[in-house]
């Protein structure tokens, strides 16, 4: 799948950092995907937190299962696009209008048949979608239609308080305000086919897994504090063996591989440190002062040393200067009479 433009920019930054003069490399890709995995990000979605749909319901989602007389459904009601009836909804207008959907009337197929027992308990705009929660009593006729898949789409009802603007893409609604929501049976085609209704239990399962994973992280942190002499903090949420098992299944193979690799590196480092501590410390050997070679005091030795320095990449002038200095140093250390030295250099 193609990356979102936000993450394409981040991906190129990783390639620049780890691939040097190459456009792409395996090291850059590994670091990029490792970073994605650690933050739990999806690079096909915008760079924002959170990325999951209906994350705004998490603070009170656990109380929904305590309602014994009703069921709850999540609804994806509208998107920033042009509908089949040529109405264009912009992201800016949807962001401003989304919460006006709370408490509005719900009907069947845009008719006078109103479901007065159904209510929209909350709504928000997230991940390019107007989302809302429906509370449907278990005795409601609409619940049977939804569970039998007779109702699978919805359609919004709205007013444009500031009129509309004609554009090549469609009629843009200005000052969008939602006035109601229609549940559509299969024989009525929706103007926005992307809309859908799903049971809220799927949200509860996702939040349970996330909560267990976060709880395990808190326990590890508390154990670290206890090792430093601090009192460990009690977790705020209890987890059962079944929940832990679900949380462990939620870990991807890539995450487990990374953790195993990290542990192996730590083990190798500890072994190396232990082996080093067992070795006796060696006393530094005294370095003997190197006496200048007297071979340069002969004609053959002088030019042999000169050509050696040339082979090492030195210029003629630098090589000659260094050999001359070595000759002077050798003379100062030599006990041979100066006249004999001069004779040997001829």
C-alpha cells in the first residue's frame, strides 16, 4: 500500500540518515519499520495520534457493556468527499458539524417512520470520518433489522446555514449542521456507500488488548522503581490470565524478533564485560627509546632510506629533508670521527 504523504516525508528522512549517498538501503528500511512498530503507527494514515477509529470513545466504552437493556453500535456516517447526489463535504465543515449529530432524530429511509427509542449518544470527527455511537434498546425493531443485515448503511440529514457553492466537484455546503440520521434498508441505495454500522463489541475488544499491553509496561516500570528502593505502585486495572494471553497474541512477529535481538545484544555485552573483568590487568611495557639508524651514514643507506620514504608517498623535498635530519641525529649519537663520516658519504 502507498504511504501517506506525511510518512513519505519521514521515510525519506530515514533514508537520508542511514543510507548516506544511496536513495534507499536495507539499514534505512529496518530503522524506519522498527520506529513504526515501536510507536504503533500506520504509515497509510495521517501522522497523528491516535490513528485508530473511535479512539475518542475509550474513556467510557467500558460502561457500555453494563447497559443491560440496550446495545451499542459504532457508525461511520460521512466522509470528506462528493456523494452520489453531487454534494461535496469538506473536512473543515465536517469537523465543525460532527458534534451537532448528538441527540438528533433517527428515522428509516428518510421517511416519517421515526425510531424514537434510538439515540445518538456521542459523535466526533476522526481519521477523515464523522463517527457516532448509537444506543438501541434490545426490544427495538431496528435492532432486529441490523442484526439480520437488513440495515447496513446510514444517510445523514443536514442544513447548509450559509448556503452552498457550485464547484466542478459538486455542491459545497457552507455552515453545515446535522439535523438527523436515516437508517437505510438494503433496497435503498446510499448516497455515500462507505457508510456502515457495526457492533461496539469490536471496540471493547481492541481497547482491552491495548489496556493489557499498557499494563504490562507499567508493571515493568514499577519493578525497576522497586529495584532502586522505591515502593512499587499498584496497577490501576486488573488483568486476568485470559487478557494477558490476548495481549501477547496482539504482539506482531516483528516486535518479538526485535525484542529477542535486543536481549541477545544485552547478553553478549554482559558476557564480554564479565570476561574482561576476569583477565588480570597487564602492566604497560616500558618503551625503549629508538636509536637513530646509523645505516643512513653511508651513501647506499642514505639513498635506500630516501627511496623508502618516496614509496610511502612523500615528495622528493620532504623525503630528502627527513633523511638529512636522520643523518644529523645519527651523527650526534655516533662515536665515529667526523672525518670518517664525511669520507663514507662521498
